[in-house]
C-alpha cells in the first residue's frame, strides 16, 4: 500500500475475543499439498430447505475414493449469506436434515484429504438485511443489495467469529473466501466517508468519475481493502495458526501488486477458459511467491448462453495443462445439488482429470522457470487505466493478454512480471516486452534504460512516448507486410525496438497471422537464440522449467475449437497433433531425454552445445525431461 499511513488513516476494526477454544486441524495437511482439488458449492438462500436429505456417506466416499483429490472445497456460506450447516454465529438455512460439513469432515479426515470452506466474504445479503448499518452505500446514496462495508463492524462482529466457528467445530484445513476484491466498489457509508476525510483532509468523497479526486478515492478504496484483508486474516490466524486462508483473486490480474497481506496461497476461478485467458491468469499468479491454483468451471452453456452441460475430461485437461505448466495447482468446480449432495455422474470425468494431473505432478509441481521473455504487467499502469477498483478485463490487462498470446503462439517461453518482480530478476531475461501502457512509474523507465544500457533487448508496443529518449533519432521502417511503423535503436550495449501501433488488442481479437509473423521477425532479431525451438506445428505452447537436475520442456496442444451441434450445444474439439515435432535445446549434453509421463526414452544428438531430437507429436500435454 503506497498512500496509507496507519497514523493518518484509521479503520475501526477491533479484533473480537474468540468464541471458541483454540482449534487444531484434524490432519497434517499443508498449503503445499494443494495440487488437485474439486470445488463444490451451491450458495444456499433463505428458501433452501432439506439440506443433507440425499447426501450420503456412500456418495461422498465414492467421489473421494475414485477421484482421489488432494483437497476439496465445500459450501458453507454463499453470497446470499445463508449458511449451509448448523451455525451458532450466522444464519442457517431452514430445515437442515443432516449436517453436510460434518459428513465431509469425517470422510476427508479418514483419507487425509484437505477440507476447505467456500465462504462468501464482502458479499453477504443476509448480514446487511439483519444489520443495515453494515451495508455498503453506493454512489447514488442507496444501500447496496448484497455487499457489506469493509469500514464497518461486519468483519469483527460476524465474519471473523463465523470463520472461527468453522475452524473449531469442524477442524477445516482452510478457507477459500469468495466475493471479495472483484466485488469491491467505492463505499459512501458514514464510516467510509469519515475515514476518507481523515485520510485526505477533504470535506467529502468524490461521487463521479468526472471528479478530479475520483482516482484518489478509488486508490483509497484499494488500500483500505489491503488493510481489511490483512486484519481479518491476522485475526483468524491468531485463533488458529494452522488455518490455510486465501481471498479469491487477491494479488492476481484483478488486484496486481506485491503480496502484502498474510494470505497463505493465491487462487481464482476463471469463468472464461479460452486459452489466452488461462495463459494470462496463470502467469500473473505464478511469480507472486505464494503457492497458487486456478479453478476451471466444470460446466458450460450452449452457444446462446442457455442450458447446463458438463465439460468433457479432455476439455478440462487442456486447461489443467496451461496451469500445471506454470507450477500451479488445479481445481474443477462442480456445483452441489440444492441439498448439498454431490453430482455423482461427474465422477468418471473428474477421475480422468485427476489422473491426468497427478501423472504430471512430479514434472510440473515445485519447478522453477527458465528466464526467456519477460512481459510487463504494470500495477501502476493497471490502476491508472482500470475504471473500477479491482478489475481484470479493462485497461492495459487486455493488451498484455494479446501480446502474451502472440508470443506464446510464436512458441516462446514467457513470464508475466510486475514491477516488484522485475527489480530483482530483469537482468536474467534476454528480452523484455512492454505493451501499450499509457503511463509507467519513473523508476520503471529508469530500470528499463539501465537494463538496455547493460546489453538487454527491449520490445515496446504502442506510440513509444514512454521511451522516446531511448529511440531518439531512430528511423521509421514500414517495409513489413502490414506497413507497421517500426523503429530500432542501439541504447548503450543493448537494443530497443518500438512497434508504433496498438497491435495487442488487434491480435487478441483476431489472431491475425500477419501480425504474428511480423512480430516473429522482430523478436528473432532481438532474441535470435532462445533456449528451445520447436518446429512441426504452430499449435504448441512451450514453457521451460527446471527441477532438481532436470530441464523440463512443457508442450501443450492449443489447437482447440468448438463445433456447434444441431441443438446449439457446443462440442469441445482438440485433435491430437500427430505430426513429428523437431526440437532443439541450447543446453549441456544430457544423460537422458525422456517424454513424461510414461518415461519414454527419446534418441537425441548433441553438437556444438545443442541437443536435437524428434518426438511423435503431442496429444494434450507432454513434458520432455532432459536429465544431466
């Protein structure tokens, strides 16, 4: 948090005394055990009756024993604010027939499977109905329909005590707090206005985006959420130090920045599982220095947004590959039925996806990326361009997503890095790419100049105004097929190239191959010898990691599409890539080259520092392991 000082900005949050004795977990489950999981929820409402009626031990055991998840997340309180278990703190659904949480705890405990609570945070419609003074007030002066105020008493008097109840009564291993940063909006409750007055010295808070102080109020709201998050996690950790806690989408593309709150892991559920979206979200979380996972919804609608259909195992496996290759864990979201019972027809699909992930765990989990191409995601630029408090589909994020898609489709291994990550690692990367940010901090400009001056290569996209000094005197070249204005200049021992056109969104929206080929030529000039080159298919994404004494080359088939069936359902298609792939690796001579999983030996040659070999295509996701 940049602008908040504790002695100037006070949020009236006092940690309440615990309602229960200090709790301990029922297993030795650790945050690093979160590799593959299944998320269940159903957001009970005041009319949800008969919870637990058809939930059976046999059904739960069947799911756990066949799917073999490392953890599951189950419903405890959704956005309506109604708890799906008997609670002495919150508001329980009427007529609970059987306590589902106790059953889930008993059965997961027998198997040492982690049990996590899906628990709505800021969004709690019932709490604000019962306590109108806890509500967030919108800019029009009206109470919000479902959101509590982070400046009020909700956290201390209700939210934290209920988490402590879950922790002590059920010995859950952790909690996945939903409805948080992505639900946050500027707050005009009396407590929020008073806090802003103390912080800013202003007589009132701005109400309109046209107000000169609007950006300051949005940033004030962001900073307040960081404090709110820190406060409630510290409180629940004080009650139970072993409780594993996250807030959905914190410190992600929604909420970029250094992790400055005591979250134990990072996580988010992506509603769009298009390859560019998953690639972007995974690479945003990966460098943040915390264990992390991403959740793919296990269902979809038809082409008109209607209906409810389960995704296939192959569909979910491709998305898993995009996450696992970045050292992440993976979840699949399967809604519970309205009585908390499970959709048992999904067991075969989930079993296949679980096996797919676990077969690759030894080669994907706890790995380290090999620096190749760094792509800047600017917290500063994002916050200045995003119209909301925490959003990921606005401002410069989509530019980064478009350029990332282009670079990955050129088969470069790319990491998305923010300012705080670049400070300590930029010198390791042969190429830095910067998209069409309208503004960047002066220290980032200086960092880039220093990097290039010492021999680094920089590609900037957009009008180049941020780096005009580095491009001074460079001639414009429009001889490329699209006539794009390109300038290249030496800067110290390095080189900077600028494409003076906003091509990132164009590529994201069109996948224009002419743009891809133009950028391919420019990047090759700046970065002529990547560690790995692949020929034989342009539909392979490449990531290079290391683990122990192995170099791991992740090859993912991204040749997916949907066919529309006669009834408007969408059928996921991912044909196997059967063409032979020729791979060259700039590396010391390995002892073995193998395809994983399967431990399949691959013949190779070695000459002048290059390992060369062929593999017979890729089905969904293969990992080539070079071991020294």
